[in-house]
C-alpha cells in the first residue's frame, strides 16, 4: 500500500481594512487585494521556511491572475488563505483566497507565479524539489 500524497498546508491570516484602502466606489480598491496576496505569501514563507533559506532566497512575482467575486467594504474583517501549487524550473505557483470572515463569502481568488532569486546575486534560482516540504502537511502512514 502506498502512503497518501502530501497535501499543501493552508496558511491564513486575518487582515484589516484601513480607511485608505477604500476607493471612490466605497469598497476596497482592487490594488489592495494584490497587496494582500503578496502579504499573505510573504507571511507564509516566513512562517514555513527556515531562517537560513530565507536569507538565501528572495522572491519576485512573475504573474498575478486574480478573479474578483464580491467587494469588501469598510468594517469587514478579511481572511486571506494561501497554499502552494506546482513548482517547475524557476517558477513556483501559489494560490490565495480572500474571504469575508463573518459569513465566509469568497471575495477574490488569485493564482500567482513566483520566481526565487539568489539573495546575493539577484539571479533566478532553480527550485529544489525539497522546497515543497516546508509547505506540506505531514504525511500520515497508510492504514493497514
């Protein structure tokens, strides 16, 4: 019997809406959602990766793809949740969902492609397959 595949760990944080996040339409500006996507990804990296690896790698965004589902408004409490996806070559996929905490309504969903850079040289660095281990739930032994 084979062991179950590791699943990506979901990482989440509660986010606050600030007065400057609200645009002339009375809801959170679209650019703020992108800031939240970046903030939750950075927080996940800092929580999961060992300090030596954090010192060796920095990340840059190659692509954001975001679907806006519902507006967030002043007074809403927001939850951002992220997890990693595919990693190939120098590309690392990350998924993010942003929802309203009070009712769990999905406000936005994003997929972002990140590229690791060597912190010293600033050059892209191939992704070591072991990097995924920092973002996976521990595997449980298969039942007999």
